C-alpha cells in the first residue's frame, strides 16, 4: 500500500534497482474502503496506465537529478564569504536617485558600485554639473549607461538616466580595478589607521583582497597608507608649527608642568622641545632615586631623536619622568636635556644614573650632575667586549664575557681583584686594552659610590623605547600627544589597581619575600647578639639586622632583604615590614600615582598655516637607499637565531614562511 509520495519514491527505487520495466499500480478512491469493490480500478497495464506511469517516472527522474546536483558539490564545499563591499551593489539603483553630497558623492558611489560588480567604465561627460558614464565594453555592444546632473536649487545630484543592464562577456570582469586608486584606498582604511598608526602596506594588500575582493599593487597600497596618515594625523611639515598650540593647551590643562619649545629665530626651523608633566615630577619623588637615560631615533618623514628619562616604581613598573624631541642626538642636545632635567628634580636626593655609555650622556652627567654616580649598562658593556674579542672561538669568548660579568658583580675589592686578574691573564692584550678605557667606578659594584638597588642595566630605558615604538612613526605633534595619552592611561590604571590592594608591600616585591621564605624555612638560625644571627645554610652566612647587611652581600646590593635575612627576621620575631625600604610599600606606590595627567582637547584647535611665523621642520639630510625601519645593532650584540618549527633548521625563516620540501628530506 502506497500511502504517500515517499512510499512511491521508495517503490521506484526498488523497481529501478531490480531492472523491471513495468509495474502495475491500482488506484482507489480515497472515500472507498481499501481493497473494496466500490472503487474504480484502473490498471497501469493499459494505455492510460502507461501514460500515468510515464508521468510518475518523469517526476521521479527529475527529483533524482535534482538530488544528484545537490550531492555533487558536497565533495568540494566552500564556505560562503560575504565581502564588506556587498552593500556597494545597491549604491546605483534607479532613476531620480538622490546624492546629497553632489557630484563627489556620486562619483565615489559609482566607483564602489563598479568595483563590486567587476566592470570598468569611462566618462563621456564629467564636470561640476553633469556626469555621464558608459561601460568600457560599449564598443562590443554593452548598453549600460548612467547619466545625472546637479539640481540648480538644492545642489543635490540626481540620476536622470540609467540602463543598468550588462551583456558583456565574463572575461571583461575585473579584479584589479583602475578606480581603486591610492586616494580611494586611503579613505577606505582611514579609521583603521587612526587606531593602528603602524599599518603596513602588505596588510592593506591582504585586507583589500580578503575583505573587498580587490587586487592592488604594493605601491598603491603604500601611497594609500601615507595619504590616510596625512588625513588622520595631519601633514608632517605643518605638525611642527602645531607644537606651539599644543604647548599652550597643555599648560592650561596641566598647570605647574614644564614645557619648553625652541626654534631658530632666523630660519624659523624647529630645534628642540622638552616635556615634563607635574604628575610625573611629583611621582618621581616617591620612586627610588634612579634614572635611566637613552635616546631613540624617530621614524617619521622628518628625522630627529627622542631623549627620555625613566624611573622604576615600587612594583618594578616603568615610570616615565620626562622626554624631549631634538634634531639630533649630540653632546649639545644631551647637555640641554640634562640641564632641563636638573631644574625639575629635587635637590634633596642624590640620583643614580644608568645609561649605555653614550658620549653625550657621560659628558653631560659629569658637568651637570658632578656628584651623582653614573652606572654603565652591563649588557652594553658585554656586547662591546664581544666585539673587542671578535675572532676568538665562541666558547672561549663567552667564557671571558661571563668572567667579566662576575667581576662587575663582585661584592668587595678583594674578590674583584682576584677575578680581574684572572680575566686579564686569560684575555691578555685585547681585554687589557678594553678595561683600560673603562673606569671601574662606573661598572663594578665593589667600587660604585651609590646605591644600585639591584640594577646593573639600563633596561627601563629600552622598555620606554619599545613602549613608544608605534608612536615614533607619527608627526611630531601627534607623537608628543600620543605619549601623553599613554602616560595618562598608565597613571590612571595603576592608581585604580593600587586602590584595591589590601597589603603593605607591592605585589611583585611581596612575591619575592614569599619565595625567600619558602627557600629558607628549612634553615636553622643561631643568635649571636640582639641583631646578629648566623643562618645555618650551605654555606652558612651572618646577618646583621641593625646594619641591614648579609655576608652574601645580596641585601646590600639590592637594598632588599635576601633569603638569609628573611630567615633571620622570622626567627627573631621582628616585623619583616620594618626591614623593607619604604619605596616598596603600597602606601608609597599610591602616592606615586596620586596626581593625574589631564586631557588636552583639540576643540578649537586653529587651522595649520595661519601664522606668519610658521615653525618649519628641522633640516635633515636624507640618506641614500631605502629608509631604515629597524635600529642599528650595537657592536657585539648577540642575535638570537631563529629555528623553524616546521623543518627544524636555523635560518631567517619560521613556520609560516618555511618553503622546505619535507618529503625530499624523508
């Protein structure tokens, strides 16, 4: 009994698989009893039955063919992708369509419509009042045409004629469209460049293909990025003149801050600028008395250098103090910067400076801060030593560099003398020459006149340079303001986080004390006097709580209790907080981030170029070749080799760019 169409389909499948040519179907009236004699019985064996069976077979065959067409693509399924340009297909729709933006809006809409549809067009008329465009395949008989004109009263643009039909060949469709100009691309990526100034042309190439289905050249993508940056951040040349407006606005928003801009009165060219916010000046009074100095080059169209002084907060975080934009990193620039730095610092504390041994920094500190200790960065010194030992075998050279590092960390003069004698005897001439140019009071702990607080390198200065890596590509006014925004957010976020802390010591330093406790909890402690203890570790050490010293010298070096001191303090029954420097306390940390940096709104900002005494960009000689984007590595700087995660070879490629044939290797 066939009760529905599904049963009929099953019957035909069985008939087809059995190879039968005929089947008899009895049809009964729905109102009669199944199998009763009251219904009409028409067999398919006659002419009427054959005709009915043929119709059923035809319908069944069409249904089977339809299912086969649905099954075939399942072996190569493609995920449907909706391009961002899908909405462009509705930009040109009908006659009397209105464009409030006039001819400019219509041309832009027409270009987008053509790019999405994939056809090229030519202008027959194109002026301020009328526009007529035809398909480029008009000679082949394509009837597509659009014509419009501007209404004289409303100045709106209206489409007057539209034949939106194409009969071009599929070969006429274009992926690389001539209307995808650099200006069009620049406007398309405008908002993305605003949030991500370091947009790369190769990323634009990928985005245009993946999101819009357009193929463009690298040059067009690069030009589009540059035009987009000019629209978002302004012109690079006029940006120097905008610094005067920025300085006045910053003084109004952040009183008691220090801003100074200098330019040549004769040539009207920019020379240098100094920026120090009141919040940073106040916050540094609650930081450890250490400053990390360094300069980094700018990557915008007009070259220059950014000098900066940074500190370290009680939770090991970066705390920028001030920065300056100068035309070049010279001895004069550093002396001027350090002079401005001296004016904003308090005279109550002796500051320890850390730098990479730049000549301008060394001479400037010696002249402007003659009583302040100056520590050379140990990391840079080791790189310089590697360069001086070039030609030696890698293992022996690294042994000498390691021995030099031990000399730098030697806690007393006797240990230093023993290690330095061993270093000179093994390194001989080149090591002796290198050390002769290096005063030991600038790098060796045993002879350093100030407190290091455990610091041996100018890592905070490098952190600041990396922190502003993207901003260095911007025009100078945007560069200065973006750094201000970062400093403002940094102070606000850390102030909110510190308000939720419910302990006395900053989390990172408190974690170190916890680790020291777990390391030392199995050690025994013997008392000598009220404040002197012997910690029976392996080896055993002596701890003096009143002098805050330990015979391992780690407490004196870091100005923070070592594991031996923590063990002695716990066993003495005294409070551990009394032996932690106030700079590491949460209360001091909150005071450091107490004052905010206020916003500088651009509302009411004057148009550029309105002043007769416009500040011009500094003169800079453009070097030959392609502009350099990466920094020059220091002499002897170690480069970590890249090992591909796919083929395992060491080289200049990784898993994504690997082209090795692994089958051939097998």
